[in-house]
C-alpha cells in the first residue's frame, strides 16, 4: 500500500506571494488533515477534510485555506505569505473503523518564506 | 484556550527500563487522546489512540487515561535505544468544530 505523498517537498517563496501544497492520502482513507510544525510553536492543527467537506478547523487566519477533491486528494493554500509562515507543513490521512483508528503522515513540505 | 502540557525532558532511562511519559490537558470535554512518536527529521507516527478511561495496551506500549484528573500517560516497557525520540501527546476536543491540540513533546533518551 502506497503511503501519503506530499508535493512539493521543498518550496521557497517571497513574502506576499501565495502557495499551494498538495497531499495524496493512502488509498481508502477519506479523511485528510493538515498541520504546521515550527520549532517555536510545535505541531499545530490547521484543518481536516472528509468527503470534500471541511470538518474541523484550527486557529489559523483565513489566509490558510484548503480543499479536498472527490478522489480524497487535498490541497492547502496560503495567501499573502508572511515570514512567520516558514514551517514544515504536514498532511495526514486517516481512517476510523469501529474502535480502530489509523493515521499516517506524509513526509511534509518545507516552506521557506523570504 | 485549550492547553496540553508535557514535560519537555529530556527524559533519560536505561535500556530495559520502563519509560513513563505524562500529559495533562485543560479541556474537560476532550474526547480522544493520541500519542505520537517523532524521530528527529522525520514525520510523526501514531502509536496509541485512546478514548475510554483506563489502560490500553499495544505491544510494549500502554496508554493510561484518567478523564477525572485530566491526564493521559504513555508507558514504554523494556525500553530500547530505538525508542529514543520525541513523544507528542495530542487531545481532540471542541464543540461543533473539533480540533487536535498538541503538547510540545517530551524527548526520550534510552541509554544502552
């Protein structure tokens, strides 16, 4: 079974630009969630999508948005980039079946804003 | 503001010992609790998921949840050097729109 894939793996952008990151979940997983990881703030939840609908959302400004397609692939977009958006962006796909929960993270996209 | 607190460590234990990692949370309405392991430079991996009071065992790992006292712990039996990593506690809570809140992690070092 193929793992969670994220593209691109590395990205350098300029302040004020926008960026789109992509995540392909494990086959059969309909839930995709996004996270931001920085040395200072640690791992923070951005949002979760299930069946093309945003199900949950963390405490991030509206510049951070996402969507999910019918094949469960997901994208997140950050507009008007700020220096503080430099981080590792992780996505994870998950499946809850009865009392069993499985979740796998992708390798992440390292975003640097200059 | 929902908070999840962990001792940052480092926590050092000898090989073969039991490592005990603790996590407290502020939101009494929290629903589900997770433990992740993250090796340096790698993505987190889910190692335990628990939602009922009591213990849940999976191999050498045992998660213990006490909702009344608002803490969740992770025990690692027969600790191995390969268990050396940062362990993140996360709590799923909210009303209407749930979110996952992470602790800052505890760095565990298992000494051979």
